[in-house]
């Protein structure tokens, strides 16, 4: 066997050794992560079992079903609707146009809620 072939074999053997060591380190890292995750999950379950069940407040008796668009809610000003199409759906946006009280100053305030 030539000297060059011997160096190549040794070099490739060294690379394989490094790969094996790297794979072993990866496996140890994954195992450590799994152990850590299992420990955290177990600790969370134990903590959840130690807590008393939450006491829910009593359901109010004066609450009635309402409209999904809140049309039955009394507002201080008239509610107007702007029809539009969003992503191919016909929708409408409710808004109030409130006139200024006192002398107008030429400025406009737009409040958006969503």
C-alpha cells in the first residue's frame, strides 16, 4: 500500500471517529433534553394536582342573550353602517359620526376598535 493511501485511510478513519463522537454527543444531548422535558411535565402535573379546583363565581341571573352585532346595546349616538367587501365577504362596519360640541376647530378624531 502506498504512503498516500495509508494517509487517506487514517484520515478517513479519523473522520469516521469524529462523526461517531459527534453522533454520540447529539444522542446524549437529545436524551438530556427529553429527560428535562419529562421532568418539567411531571413537575407541572404534580403542581396541578396539589392545587384545589378553582371555584367558579356564580352565574349572574340578570344576563340575557345578546345580538352578535350588539344592535341591542344602547349607544349615546346613532350607529351608522358602512357596507364593504373584505376577502370576498360582504360585511358592514358600524360607526358613529359625532358632531363637535361647541365651536368646531377643524380637526378630526378617528377612534378604531377591533
